[in-house]
């Protein structure tokens, strides 16, 4: 299942709600009639079992973000996760949507680092989004809603591609499906790994390292990258480093964190921390040491992960939304994720459209970094 290294007895991982033996049983699609919102810790055994059953019946929900283990880990860190539980006319659980509340706005659980979002429900079932607007809540904002949630369509403002790698059959299988650019970059990665070994020492890849010190180094490199690019520092909130540590020590067969590392001699050249559920790995926090940028270490790491995929039981690597060049080159396919806000306020929707229009203009503007910096500031407005 994994290639462990440096196993530690560190802090325990988040408690994973048990997966029922009948988790692959198909659920009958029915409309949600009532919605009740409770704290994650107050979910009943019936509701947790339904979460597993509904997710297993819907192929669109195979991302680890839809596993209850992700919501459990976020909630355990002190950032309350609440769950909207939808039931049908007979009282059966037909949908669950984990989220956070921030004053009058709610967001998907794990935001702003939840790369797939939406209700957990059976294919063809309906969910009433406006039922989320109770108790003073004026909006449910989403930015990575999976396609297929037809009930949210009136509030979708835009769509973006979310690329993935089909790594069925490992590296050989991937290369058979990759674009010419993807194949070329993987070939270059092999040659650069040989160069790194000649120059810096033996190249060592560990697919699943349970090592809190290495994880801290990943966070350190990621924060330096945020500072260098002017991006918002996700790890400025200390609980988010704790979240990764909790996920690292979550060693459940159906869900958990994976830290993969690539060394050349004594040097950590590149690393990645992601989450997996069954056969899907989400590419979450990739980093590399800028001192080795000339070796294209990100491609070296991606090549090693594709090679290790069969041993890990991974058949797909989700790269997440983004227009990064390496994602365009590496992908074998893509899905669509949606951005928008469920609200009864037409003024709020108009303001968001104006903001998004400015951000889009700034991204393509020849005025360069100064205007894009203003756009980043504006993007936070009305969030």
C-alpha cells in the first residue's frame, strides 16, 4: 500500500469516522425535503454511515476532500465544521454539506484550501441551496464546486479547468496517455535526475514519509514561495500547519495524508504533501528548493510519483484548479470546477461579478505585477 520511511510515534491523526461494510451499496436518488445543520461532532452514526454510502455511490465524489476524514481533521483543529444534513420525505439522509460559518457568510469545509467542493449526495438527487441561508446566513460562497451540482447552477458565475493525471499502470501507463509535452518533460526529468546524482549525490525518493521535521521543511519552503510571489500566505494561520500534521498521522486505509520527498545526496530537492482517498491522490502542497530550480525538480518529483503510483494504489493524481504551465503540460485530462455564491441579494452578485471582471483583466494586462497586486487585494473584498 505504501513505502514508509522514518515512521514516528508522533501525535495521533484525526479520528476517521468508520466506513460501513456496505459502503458500495447503491443509494436511490431522491429529493431532499428538509435540511438540518449540526456541528460535525454531533453527527449521528446513521449520518456518518450515510456519508460513506452516498459518496461511494457517486463517482464525482471520489476526491479525498469529500471523505468525512477531511472534515474531521479540519474540525479537530478547532475550526468548527458544521454539516447541513438533508433528508428525504421518508426521513432518510440524502445529502450532507460540510461548511464553516464566518459571520453572515458560509464556505465549504477546509476553505481556502479545499480544491473540490459541493454536497455529498447520490447521483440525480437534488439539494436546495437556499436552505443553507438560515439563522442570519446571507450567502454560501464556493470557488471549487464540482460540476454535476445542477441545483447550484443559478449561482455559478464562472468555471475553470481542474487538470489531472491518469497514472493507471504507473509511469508507463501515464506516458501512453500523456501529450507530447508531458512525455518530453518526463524524459527531461529522467535526465536531470541522472545529472543531480552525478553532481550532488545519490537521488532518493520516498513516496510516503511519516516525518514531521520534513513536513515542517515543506511548510517553510512553501511560505518562502508565497512571499516571493506575493501570494497570500496560507500558513500564516498556525492551525493550518497543525492540520497538515494531523493529516500526516492519519493512517487510515481509505483516507490520509501523504508526504513524498526527493533528495539528492543530503539535499531535499523537492517534496509534496497531499491527501489521498482510495485510488485518488490530490496534489496539494508541492515545493522545491530554489537552489535546484535549474533541475526542474517539480517534474522530477512528479515522475517519481507516477512511477510509484501502482505500489501506492493510486490511479489518478488531481492537480487542482490553476493555469500553471506545468499542469497544462502534464495533464491527461481535466474536469471543471465552478465559482459563485448562493445568495438572495442581486447587489452582492453584481459586486462579485465586477470584482471578478477586474481580476480577469488584471491577469491578462500588460501593466504587469502592479495591477495584478491591486487585483489580489480586490479579490479579498466581499469574500
